């Protein structure tokens, strides 16, 4: 097979394997694709389309060449049959001279090793032995293709440090790109907002409505005041330098893993920074006694008292007690603390009494019919009850940037984005804290 065509087919197989492994992992984890995975899948699909276009052209060329070789071989056989097994000179008289192929001379030992590896093939990479490469190796050694003693060849074992080991299967990573906190509040687009800073309008005083005490009596006059909540755009990103050798000698799966790692790092870092800023801005709190943390009724009481604070503190008179909380966030230790209590109650009552749901396999759950989200970026001991619409996050992904650096035969790769966040009303949230013993 044409070595270029063989390489393209191998690349296509690797891209397909990568996509299958990515989808299998998402299916096993029973979740939706994150932005980084969706971007990688689209990039893989585009690369396969590019490879298919090149493969189609080369296959058409190979078909044309095969037809030419077949017709040439037939014509040569006819001439040799006519002239006693040798090709006659231009004058028509055979001189009894036969031509022999010139021995192949490799430019360097490295070129020989590459051809030798191609001749052997690689079952782990689904690469068949290359007959043309085998013929060139045999010619260079002055032997027939099927008569080359193994002792005359240089094997990969002789130069183990010079050749890369093939990467088989998916590359493991501790990152997954999950952003449970940001997903729970919703991500608003930032690309439509100009400037370094911007403001979100907030009503600080509402109009007044009252009963008319007499016919044609004057209605109540009130004021309507709007203030602004400032948002400042911040930049996040990461970069690294990649040598040209790493690009040329490493399988596409490794290159995809590098890009995916950058995207996951970006996702997780922005999630943790914003979650920490949100938690710091919540100043109201409700305590639960340390001696009561194993008692579900104590948790229920503390959650309701915290919800009451979040619903009634601050705001206009009309808004008080009308903005009930709609979500609960917890740090991982509080998720474990409360989850154990909930599961214990469910087990004791054969699930007939349910204060909520919790699972060690999921960030999401519920407490008292309210969604509960475990946020890895929270500090230990954090539980917040509130109304998610009162905290906003805006984002614009810059995406992947790359630049060639000829001076050191490398490529610089970066991934980043812009983010801005703010608390529309910090009094709409309250913490539940375990009191010191």
C-alpha cells in the first residue's frame, strides 16, 4: 500500500477510536457532554472529514496506478514471449542482455529503521506490513525479500530510547471539566457586552400601592429607584510550549488529550474561583449544634431557619417573604455529612419517609424537595441556602489559540476565556454552619 495512504487510514482509525472512547466514558458516567468534550468531538469529526477527502483522492490514484501496472505487465509479457524472454532493443534485435533493479541506498540509518518498521507492520495499531518497504529493505541488504536473516537487521530493542512507545487506549486524567455551581446558576453570554466593566440594573425602591380611601381621593404616591450592580470582566487561561517532535512523533490521541486537559483545567479553575467568591459574599448564617449533626430533624430546622433569613432579610417591603429559596449548595464534607443522615433515615424507614435524595455518584440531589448541588470549590463546612437568580455569571470562551515558534521548532498553545460575576442581592442567601463544640 502507498505509505501515505496507509498513514492516513491509520490516523482515521485513531480518530474514530478516540471518539468511541470519549462517548463510552460519557455513557458510563451517565451525564451530558461538557463544552470541552463537545468541542473535541466536533474537532475529531472535522479531522475525519479532512482525512476522508485525502484518502478518496489517493485511493483513486492507486486504482489508476494499478490499472497501468496491469496493462504494462501484460504488454511486457507479450514482448518477452516474442523475443525469447528478454526485451529487445529499439532496433528489434535482442542482445541477450537483461536489466536488474539498482540496489536501494538509504540516506541514513534512521530512514532504514523507518522502512524496516513499516515492513513489519504493527498489529496493535492495525497497520499491515508494507510490501514495498520490505522490498526496499531486502534490496538494500542485497537479499531476496523472503531471504533476509534476522541477525542482519537492527531491531527496536537495540535502540529502545530512540523510538516512541505507541499509546494504546485512552489517556487517563483526573479532570472532567464539570462545573456544578456554574451549571446550577446558568451561564449568560458575555460576548454581547462591550467594555471592561458593565452594570446590571437593580430595583432598590419600588412604587407604592394602597387602597383609595374615598371617591376621587388622591392615590398613594411612591418612588421607583434603580441602582446598578457592577461587573468587572476577568481573563482566565493557560498555555504551554509543545515541541515539533512531540507533534510529529506522538499519536493524535495524545495531542487531543493535551488540548482536552487545557480545556478541563480552564473549566474547573473558573468554577472554583467563582464559587469561592460567591460563598465569601454570603454573610448571613444559621447554626446547627455540633451535637445534633446526626439528627435529621435538627438539619430540617436549621435549613428552614436559613431559608427564612434568605427570604425576609433586605429587599423592599413588598419583596420580603416572597423570594423563597430554590436551591441548596454544599461543600463536599457537608454533602457527605447530610447525605449520610438522609440515607440512614431512608434505610430505617424502608424509604417510606424521604427528606431528600443523595448519591455518592452525583453532584446533584435534593433536600426537602429543593435541588441540592455539591460544589467542589467550596471550603469545608459550607452550606448555602438561597435563590440562584440573585447571583449571575457571564462568560465568553476565547477557545484554543496556537502559534508556531520557528526559533525552537515548537508550537505555543493556549486556551482561555473572559468571565464576570456579581451578587445581585447578597441578602437572598444564608449559610448553615455547624457550631463549634
